[in-house]
């Protein structure tokens, strides 16, 4: 995913910016993989609530 960002903007302004991008992108990817609503999960985080993925079949 970092290559996509580099193609769009050319580069990151800082190493910290790249770390933040990867963390957010990883969260979005994980929520999609578990068929969860990204916006709903982000709203839980912003409200300070726990975000615990429900694993089917466990």
C-alpha cells in the first residue's frame, strides 16, 4: 500500500507520516477483511469505546 501512496504524492514528508499512514491503512484493511464497517469502527474509536472484532467460528 505504501507504493500506492508514493505513486500518488511522490513521497512522504516524514518517516512519522509513513508510519501513521501504514497504521491507518492496516486498520482499514483488517476491518474490511473481517467484513466490518470501517466508519462504524472508527466512530467507536473516536468515542473511546473498545473495538473488538468478532471472530466467526471461534
